[in-house]
């Protein structure tokens, strides 16, 4: 279960955002962002709504709740802005979205990793490109409908989990930096449930009150990631091997496999014990897929060189200290207790973390199953998001060697 504390949330009345500052409300066309914008208006801010056009050829209608950023979404966002009586604009970020999110997604899969495009979108589009433009235009903050808290802590601004655990989105915001947190505001963070948000939207007369939530990857609205990738990364036949390198089957394209996958392997050589085998690793350089027993999916260590801190770093926050045995000038931190979460809707697990050799290294108290390079590991201390890393490597529990 998620650890719980009661941090003081950043509310509209907080002195960090006195009434009258200029606020840019990012309006996706959904109910959450519409209500967030409405609350910013109620707080007395000068609010301007903006919808991000992330594709030059968006579909005219979504399929159920799949996809987002469609023409329908932009019209819904405009109608909400009109109801709130605020100016509204559409910003074209399609080229940057393609380069920073879509192309990154393709290149990560081509390299045998499993990326999270929502993390990249938050990092590079919603809280980098948009914030950069907003500040240049004289806005003080960007408001979104994410479910998360921003708290004024003793060492500066902190990102915390939302009150509604079921809707908590702090994981996908783990990439935010201290500078980005300084200009972000999440008015829904203290809302007890999504039902309350929908009821408020109904009361305000917003037409999106009962609009379904979007899910899946927005640029793959039909949900067929394997087919979408096959059109962009030419598949090539290769070997499926066991952990010892022995060939046990063939595949039609390594990029269509993910760590933890069991179905669709078409193995020609059964396991000696007759038990099912799972994908353990994808090796794009040799075009091999490595399979093995379920217990080999248990990961005892993960690490990434691309790590950031959300707000003050662990040393400044008093969470840990610099490793005195590290070479002078090295970015090395002593181990500290935390929780780690490796998927948006996964439960966090107790762990220890430290920085050494230019990597954030995390060792869960109990092995994690099916963790793949390219995923994001978000580190929490209580309800606070301390930081994150893109996983570069993992070590299976049966292969981890630790110092005595």
C-alpha cells in the first residue's frame, strides 16, 4: 500500500499564487483540465486557455475513450473556455511532439527498450516547451488537470501524491524539475474523487462533464502498438535464445516483443522442466529475444544514468548525505530508504536507493517482476516524489552480487 502523510497542499489561496497573476490553463478538452481552469478563474487569476495541437492530421472523432488531442477535443476545450469567459488559443506543437515524443518512442523500441511516451510528453512538451513559451509571453504559471499536490516544504517546493489515490498522477509528473514545479499548479490535487470533479463540471454547465477519460497512447488510438511499430521499424527474422544462448525458436521482429511477454513466442524447443517461458530481454544489436523461466523476471536492482530530482535533491532535503568515500567531485549519495514505482498504476514498493558511478541505483526490498530498460522508475519518500530515472539496466535477483 502507498505510504501516507498529510503534506500542506498548494491551494488557490496560497500566497505563492495570489489572485491576479497571469495563468495559462492547458485545456486538453477533457473534464479535468476544464475544471482546473474554472478553479483558477474562481481564484481571481487572469486565465487564458490553450489547447495543444499535437498532430497536423488529427482524427475527427475519437474511438470511445481511446486517443486524445483530436479535433473533437479542441472543440470541447474551446466550448469550455467560452463557458468560463476566458480567451482561448490553439498552439501548434505537432513538429516538436513528433520529434520529442513520437520519434523518441520509435527509437527507444528500435533499441530494445520499453519507453513511456506520457512521461516524455510531460517532460518535453507540457512542462518544457509549453512552459517556456508561457513564461516568454509573461505568464506566471501553467495550470493543468493533473491529480497531484505541489507543497511548500521546508526546503522548497515539493511534488506529492494526490488525495484521490485511484486517480493519482504523480508518477507521470516525476520528470518535473524544481524550475518547472516553481511555475506549475494542479488545482485538482486535493479533490477527493473524480466523481466530485464531474459533479462540479455539471454544476458549472460544462459539456465535458461526462466525457470519457482518454487512455492508451494518443498517437496510436486503435491500441495496436505492435502493428504501428511494424510499419515504422522493418521487422527482421531472428533467433529466440535461452539464458545460455541456445536457440529455442525464431521470431519475425524483435521490436514486437516486450519483457514479461509469454504469449506468441512459438518456441520450437520446450523447456527442460516443461514450464512456460517468458521474454527476459530484447537484444536489437544481435536481433535476439532472450527467454527464460518466470522467476528470472524477478529484478533485484535497476539503475539509470538519466535521473532528475523533483524539487530539492535528497541531500538538500535531508533525506541522505554525500558518500564520503566517493572521489572528489563525484555525484555520489549514500543509500536511503524510499519507495519505488515503475508503472503509472503499479503499487510502490519499499526500496533503498543511492547514487554511484553516475547512476541512480534502486534496490527494491522484494524483487520486481518484468521491469524493462526504457521504463521510468519514480522514487518516493512518503507521499513526496523525490525523483526519477529512465531505467538503463536491470539485474535479475538470481544474478545480483552484493558486497558482504
